[in-house]
């Protein structure tokens, strides 16, 4: 699936660069200040997934899902008997969703809801393996995700879950597999689905109860994936940009068209990549790209895209960000706060950080 390949592509290069020291970027006009969200007791690493309108962030440390709220990182725990969990999304009522190791299942994970200190197991889709992963939740407590026979399998199926209706299969675009990643407050879902044309090709989709699943197509080539949808129904993700190499670009889909957001990597086949992971109500988009290739290792960076312009976020942070390398911007809320997957340069530790607009 394209979102898995994107994240793996960025993660592999990020691992190569993690131990290297870099000079702090110029900050002539700082627009953000940085807060390191820390880790849970006994852990050294943290990574963010999502942020709500209140600025609460969820993600995972080495073992457990976390909720960062009012300056404190809270351990969301795991299902009884499980040792590992992660949170993928949070709504404005401070309810998070994700996955947890299942009580008696060993390596098996179930989709879960983390709600005010409790964990609800919502399971998995029957006939699609015994793994479940929740990836999105809205303010009406509709949850989306996917089921699969194993943790990293591409043999998966998108679902929507509601308390009264339980878990429902969202179907596909004509292929066998699908995966849901985000749901807005109107109940419209995005993700990706295998299509019947092309070997293993997947396309971004939007799904609604009234209209079913609709294909969003691609920029060019044969693969795309929707990653997040805002309350206007606008979708961001990544798509191939031609039919002859593996380059993909972040896109913004609105008004019936998929807009190529470009990259900061120039025309090099080594660095001309980008992927969008978050969008807010203002159509401000965040994700990952690369700097222009100048030999040596590729240099991954987090970006924000506003009003038609993509910018390296490291160039917009004030002195509070001097000790950090930004790899991926995972989410942005309506106030413009951005969750970042970063490395603290002085220690080499992977950290969840939060950028807050300064008004500059």
C-alpha cells in the first residue's frame, strides 16, 4: 500500500540520518515555537500520530499509546494481558482510537477506543483475519480502520464502527482489498482500495453511507492513497506522478480534482518525493518531503503547505527548535498547531514534538 511504502521510505532514510549532527536552520522569520512532548516513564522514544482542536496529541512510545494534554503525557495503557498499544487518532472530546495487543492472542492486535481512562475492544471484521486496527474517529464516535490476518499484511479490509451498528465492511473499488485512514464529522471516510486494473494498484477513495465508495484517481500513474479528510470533505495523501518510476507527490483533492502539491526535492529521482498526512479546515497541509539532492544521503524534512506554497518547517521554528531535526509532520489542527515526528540532535532520541504558531 502506498502509505506504508511512503512511511517506510521516509523511515529508512531517517534511520540513516538519525545519528548525524546538523547545523540549525536559519530562522529569520520564526513562525512557530517547539514543545518536546517527552516520553512515558521508563521509555526514551515517542512518536505522534494526531492532534485535535484543543491541541491534545496522541501517538505511541516504545510500548504504549499516549495522550498529551495540558502539558502532561498520559499512558493510555493496553488491553488486559497485552503489553503493546498505539493511538492513531483523537477527536475533540479527547477520545482516541488505535490498536492494542489482545488479551489471549500473543501477537494479535484488536482495534480499540481509549476513552477517559478506559479501553474498549471493538475487535475486527469477521472473515478478514483476527487483527483489527482503528485509524480514525470523529466527534460522533464513528470509528474507521481495517482488519487483516497479520500486523503488516496488505490483505486488509476497511471498516466503519458505530456503537449501535457494530463493525461494517466498507467494500472496495473493485479489487479485493481496502484500508480506511480518516473520517470527518459528516461521516465521510478516506483511505485506499485495490482497483481491478493494474497488478496490485490502489487508489484513494472517499466513502459515505449515502454514496458508497468513490474513486479519487491519481495525479498520474496507477497508485494513490488518501490519508486525512477535513470537515469540508477535502482529502490529502500521496500519489504516483507518472507511469514509469516510483516518484510520488503529496496531493490535495477538492472540488472534484486532485492537485499536485509538488515537493522540495527538485527533479532528482532520489529526492523528488512527498506525502501529505494532515489537513485542517483552512486547507493547510502537512507531511514529509526531501531537500534537493546534493550527493550523499537524501535529507528528509517535514513541510507545511499554505496558499500554494510548500515550506520546510525547520526554517520556520524559533530558537526552541535548534536541537531538533524534523522528519515528518503527521497532523495539523485548525489553530495551526502541528505534530512532528522529530529527532533530538544532542541525544539521537526520537521525539514527538508540537509546533505552536507564534504570530510572527
